[in-house]
């Protein structure tokens, strides 16, 4: 049923507002909130009998997050059980064909020396299916990451980091110790990029290492057939001297363990690059180009169950006038011919997995503020939607008998949790029926309820719909309307369609705010034209969409039009800056990791060549918020991390100085100002430290209480000194 405020407004209520306010929830206490368990990832054993997810929790003093592996029972027959426990945590779960569980961890090795343990990096461990203690099966000085196993043969591949002079692990270890002893951190670059998101690149680079059992291999085996239950894997370097070709590599191992299909970064001149697909033979290390598409970046290769085809994602290279388009492609390894699957489907695939018989794929894609599961039939080249609820799905794991598919599911109603989706009809279970599995932790109680806002922008042929989620506090009514926070997502090619721990609206709802999560132009899930409408025009269509849906929201009787604020991070921070210079309708603005002067941002971001494809210098100047600083008359809270390489700290520093020296609310003669700058010397694009995340919310809430709620200057956390 709809609340009185919703009747007649065409709003679909996702969760009914309670008749009485709820009791205190974890969102009313930041310490309790940061201690909530957080699940991510899902891995299914080859026989379909075991599911493993990872759960992140805080240590005793609340300063560090560590992750453990938990088993979830596919049949709901038993509660979830914890499999691993260490202070360093465990990630990267993968099953062998025999059911042994591989994982990565930097936990101490009982068989190593104290010196080796002091400088340990994540190693590859195995937890035998038959029981017993976990033990190391592979280690490298540069760590073990991104583990993949074969479905039907004993084989494993993973990535590690190696220095350019190193020919093997021993040489790599010696060179690393030399640099550490001499206190040398310098890097001599001969290519681009030189840093990525939050870390410097070089001097080491990513290598792909692998092992595949062959009869006659000198390895210890615990059973008569080949197994990974061995003392130590003799891995080979599959990619000698790769340079930066495996930066953020996406790859898959064939079911028989004989070859890998991987992305490969190739330079295209003038500091630019794009990704192609290559095949790498495990035994010979021979590398062969599979698909080299000059007009696109290729990624997410997934090899078919019979090893004859590869499904992958193609993202067309954008230009200043044309937005990228993402399509699902199919490559026949026999003749090398790729084709676009369901070319008329106007959605961007985000995850895809093969059905066991190779007849089709299960795919997720953003759609209308959600991300359902779809079935792509290869014979008919058609797509059908499988799930129809208000959730976003990820981490698809198809059962060997194709009766069900397992997935992680989340929305603004609940954080990620494991579910089972029916693929073949059964008594009392139609195709697409979703069953929630017994997770390691249940969903937290929310301090409010969720509804949906839709409004029409423009007229005639230019009319289009803009929608968003609205998180409402318990007790909001026409008699007690809630102040509004407009939260703008980053990307900008993204959607507010899934639970976020960093930017969580329920923390604000617990303080009495209504939080609007809109999807303006450039958002995914509404078709290519919706993206194209805002492409290269950040200050136009996205801005008008945001203002229109804000107008529709404050027209509600239970939302207070006189108390509002706007917030955003990354592109959302850009929009917050643009809003500040184009309207004074908001009482406060919070801008996090935001773009301010686009002429400065372009050449200094970590992937400058991508930005050069997005806007010409003239377009960047036209859409740059810094030109309107004199029109800013709204108090602003600027937040930036020094280790942010995607939106470099120079953006925050220049914005801060411009606000104090040239805005409509400049600093007074004595230097005092209504603006604030929250600076994190050791955080990046995101604020990841648990205590820093808590402090972020404390400062933001204090700033909003002062300027939106009119409560005057608030006491700040004592951790600020």
C-alpha cells in the first residue's frame, strides 16, 4: 500500500513505511555501523555441493578490516560456517576439481623462517576437501593474486608482481631486498600510465603464472589421480617481460587447464592504449592474438564449457561526440570469427557465465535502477529476463545440472547476500524463483523505508523520464517533513542500483534526512540514448535532470523543501560543484574527490588519454565548474584524499583556494570562512580506513546539522585533534 504522501504521484512503493517508528538500528551508531559484517564474492565447487563467500569484519580495536572465508549451503540444510580465521585474513577463493579450496593470505607460514614471515606477501594456500590444516602450495615475492582453476583438470593460474630484471622468484626476491636495504623507491618510466587509481605503477609489473599437471610431473599426490593437494606447485611464468600489458588483467582458464584467454594492454601512440584478447598456452607459454579490435577495449573473457568459444565484453572507444557502447561478443576459437550477441539489446552486460551445455549464457546488466539476471539463447540470439525484483545481481555461479544459478543479490533494502535462482521449473518453484540462502550474517534493520521517484523532463519529442530511489526516515509526514539530501552518483557511467557501504544513505536517514538517489543523463540501465544525451555535456542534461527530480521530490508533503543539501563524489562531486555555481537553492553542499578545473584535471588524471577521448579542450572549458566560482553562495564542505590518482589532489586544493579567494562567500579578513576542507593525507579516491570512514560521516553530519538543520557550529570528533 502507498503512504498518503505518495497517492496520486505515480510512485511505486518498494517497501511500505511502518506504522510506528523502528527501534534504534546499527545506522544510529557509527561504531556499530562500521562493525557490521560485509559479504562479497561467491564461488561454487565443480560438483555443485559447496558455496564459499568472503566476509569482512573489523579487528578488536576497530582500526583494520580483515576477511574470512565462509561456506554457505546451497540447500539451506545448515547454517553458514566459517572456514578460515587469521589476523591477516583470506581472499581469492577457488575450488580444484577434487573439491580442495584454494585461497590467498599473508598469514604466517609455520614452515618458514622468522625473516621470511616478516616480509611475507599473500601466498596461495590449500584447504583439503577431506579435512586438515591449510598449507601453502605457492608463494612469490610479489604476492599471489587473482587465482583461477580449471573445472575438469588439475591446473591453476594466478598473477604476481615481478621486477623487470628478475627471471624468477629468487632473483625477484634479491632485487626487492636490495631496493629495501638501499631505501630506493625511484621508478624510471618509459611508457604510460605511471599510476592507477590509488597506487604507483612500477618498477614491478603483473605477470601471469601457471601450473598444469602432466603425467610424469614430480609432485606429491594425496590420491591416485592428479590433485592440487601437494606440497608446492612448480609454476611457470606464462608472460615473461609483459611490461604493463597485464595491468588490471581479466582472464579465464580453459576447463581442461591447457590455455588461458586474457586481456592484453597494447599502446596505440601518444600515451594511449587499449585492450585486446590473447590466448596463452600453459605448457609452451606461446601467446596468440585472438581479437584485436581497433575500435574497442575488450574484456571479461569467459571460456565455454567445451573450450571452443569465448564470450567477452566489447566497449567501443568513445569520442568527444559519441559515448561508448558495451556489447556481449562471442568468439569461435576454431575459425577466429567474433559476433555480437543480441545486437539490438540496449543494455550493458556487467557479468556473464555459460550454461553447462554451452547453449547460452546468463548475464547481468543495469536496468531501470536494478540489475536483473538475463538468459541469452545462442541458437535464437534472443535475451529473456529471468529475475523481476528490485535487486542487483552479481557473481553468477551456475550449478552443474543447470537446475539453478547462485548469485549475490543486493539493493538499498539489503546489502549483498547469497541467493539461489531457479532455472528449470519445479513444483512450487517457477523459473526465476529466488530463494535467500542462510548467510553468515542477516541484513541489518533499516531506520526507514524505500520508495521510487519518477518524473518527466522536457516536452514533446524531447520528453524523457528520470527516476531514482528515495530513502525516507520513519516518522516523516506532512506534519513533520524530512530535510532532503540529494546524493549524486559517480562514474558518471553508473547507476544507483545497489547497496554501498561507503556512501550509505541509511546513515543519513537515521538522522532524520530523506535521501534522494537519482539516475540523471549518463546513467546506465536506461539505454544508449540516455547515456548519449549527457555525453560531453556534463553541465547540461545531467544538471537539468537532477533539478527536475529534486523538484518532484520536494513536492511531496513529507519532504521539506526549505531544508536541502546536495552531495556527491567523483563525477557526483563534479555535479555538486556545478550545482554550487548555478543555483543557491541548497543550504549546503558536500563535494568529495571532485573535478573542479577540467583543464587541470585532464592531463593529471591517471588515464589522461581516456579523458582526451571524452572532451575536447573547448568542451572541457565549457563544462568546467571553476568558471562559476564567483556565483557560489552556498557553504561547501570539500573532501579529498592525497593518494587519489583518478581525481588528483590538485583539484581539491584549487577548489579550496578558489572558494576562499573568489567565491560569493569568500574568507573574511581574519581568514574565517563558512567553507570547510576535510583532507586525508593517506586516503585515496575512497576513504577506506574504518576510523576515517567514521570520521567522514561525523564531519559531514556536523556540517549538515549546522547549515541545513540550523543547529549552529557542532562539536567535531576529538580524533581531529
